[in-house]
C-alpha cells in the first residue's frame, strides 16, 4: 500500500513539472506610436518558469518603449 501511494505521488510530481518549449511574444509601442511585434525568447521549461522569464523580459523593455505587452505562445 505504501509503495502504491509513493508511486502515485511521484507520478503526480512528474506530471506537474513537465517541460515544454514556450515562446515569449511581445508587442512594443514606442513614443511615436509605432507598434512592433517581436519574439523575445524561446525556452524549454515549465509554464510557470517560462511566464516569469517572459514577464522579466518584458519589464526590461519598459524603460525603452511606451507600452510593452508580452504573452506565452
């Protein structure tokens, strides 16, 4: 019984931490109103880590552009 519970816990942990390749796509608007769409990175990681990296990347561009909007694809 203990081994069955242990196997179930291990399977759950493996499923929740699956890695996948995520792309961070951003839309930048400069002070003249020009809109540019760029892919700022591809990463093979978990979704939560990819979201954090995408958010951190978008924050680094906020000082250069009027508006920055990034999302995972």
